[in-house]
């Protein structure tokens, strides 16, 4: 009798898992509530839709995010190679045309004979049922399903709030003021547009920003926690007047072509689609009212008459207390055959979501074939990430993304940071290759 795996959630983690299992000959029921029921930030009914940004971060293995991409590519990822196929210029980062990417993933799933895509909202899951299930409903898990899952666990669900940056029309950017340049001129063909600001211009911008009207939070939102990597710009600005100049508006390495001098601050925009008609504001996640966003951008040189095609919004992110709930294989400790993946587990980021979806799928395949679960050493970014989210302090568990700080340290003291990262990368990839993953599966 053929076994069918249920996957709940057609985001990055769920789509990666479904495609991996299908390649291994496993039938999958993939449940996705969109477009029947949408979320505050999704715009389409496509699978694997990017919502916060179109960037997966660095693709260089001397960066933890880039190394994670290479690890999972070698482990059998479908979505990372696909992202490269639909990439747009972004300097050293892997950014994509989000619509083309999501549309292609959806078509792959719809035309896959092993995947049955079912458009419906799953409000309840029986974790005690003898059935293999992967729950990958993401940070915007519906309240009904969140409450259902909560009823099985003694621990509380945690939540924080994520914000999305505005996207603007390229033709409305004044390129007589703005200029194309990557930091330190590292690439021959620049990927970023830069809007320079003098100190006086920045002061006016800053004063408006910290006093601008925000969208009013509901009562249950007023104790919200923000993830540092996606903090609203208005919240960051409250930390001090110069905070933005050392963060998303850092001008270092971006001299203006007109003067050759470094401006006081810079607003950067990154290409958002393949035909370069749309650009998103880097680090400008926000919860300001739309009218306030429009007035704020008018204060940025080069964006005085900019056409905003998508305003920034803030939304709730839900994640489970993974240290209490999950094994490092992504399977629930107390419910055999029930796996979790993606941002619902407390990983943060697109690449991280894809990675945990793949890792859960590998271990689902192993379980179906009576093989030992795959556990990765924390010399790898993926192994370190899974170890972190399943062993961190459950009383103060916060989302985590790929970074060098969670990876097993090299015993020797190495002063050269670049060389140290190269050693970390080589050690990780040697380990992944030594698994001879194809023979395992």
C-alpha cells in the first residue's frame, strides 16, 4: 500500500519538502489555504511566495547564509537552484523576481503527478493520528490552527512582529540625484540605487520619521517583540539619532559620483524584479500609516515624486517553542511522525525556511523507509541552526537565522577573519560531502 504524506502549508518550506519527497517517489497531499483565504501580506495564490523582501541573502560561502545555500544544494534542494534561475542583480546577494519564481514553483507542483495540491484551510490536525504529517504553515499560521496545535502542547506559543518594506516604481526615481553603485564599487554592474542625504536633509527626515503616525496596534499587539533582523525603521530610529546612519542608511563606501565625497546618509534601493521596473527600499520595513510613508519618502533626495507600488506593512509572526517541542530532526518529541519546518519552528529567513523544509523531508523519507534519522553536526550551518532551535533556553526562545555565532568553533586561534570563514566553509562542505547523501537515500 502506498503511503501518502500530508504537508500543511505551501510556502517555501512546504514546497521544498513536497518537491523533494516527490522526487523520491513519495505521494504528497499539499494543503494551502491561499488564495481561498489570504493573509495580511501575501498578494498572490502562488506557492513559495516571497513577502518581506526578494533577497535570500549572500550566495558566497564566506557568509553563513551563503554557506547554508551551498549545503542544502548538495543535500538535494530544488528551490535554491530555481532561485538562481530567476535571480535579479543584487551585488553579492541572491535576489529574485519574486513573481516569476513563485509562479514557476506553483506550476512545478501543479504538474507533478506525485503531488496533490489541495486549496483549503486546515484548522485542525490530529497529532495523535498514525499518519506522517509535516506542518509548515509559516509565520502567518491561521489562528484556528495555531489554537489547535497549542492544545497539544504544555508550552505557550510565542510571537513577534515582522515588517515589510515599500516597493517603488523605477521610472519615478530621479536618477539625476540618485546613483547606481554597490558599496566600495565591488561589482562592475551596480545592483543598488543610492539616494544621498546631507546632514540637514537627514535631520528633517529623522524628525519626521520619529513623529510620523503609525498604524494603531490592537490590544493583543501592544506587547509585541520585534526580530532584530526585520525591525521597523521607526522603531530602530527611536534608539538614537545616528542609529540609522550605522544601519540601513550607512553611507560608507558609497561616494556620490558628482563630488566623490561620502554623503551623511544614504537610502539604498534593491532591484525587485527581472525587468528592473520595481525596487524595494533596503532596511525600510515599517508600520507607518500609508500617508506617512508617502510623506517620508518625499523627504529623500531622488524620491520626491516616487510612485509607491506596495506600501510597507507590519504583520504577526507565530512560532512554536521548539526547544520543548522538537527533536533536532524536526520531528515532534511526543508525537511520532509529526514534523515541523519553516519559520513556524523559530528559524528566521527565506533560506532557513527552505533548509528546514528540505531537512524535514529527508527525515520523513528516512522514517518511511525505516532508516535512521539524519542528524547534522553543528560544523554545518543547517546542523547548527537545528541544534539551536531545539536546545535553546525555552524560557526566552527567540527566532534565529544563519550566522557564524551558532556554528561549532575551530579550536585554533585564527586572526584573519576571511581565512577563518574559508576554513569554516571548507569544514562544513567536506562534512556534507562525506555523508554521501545519495547512498543514504
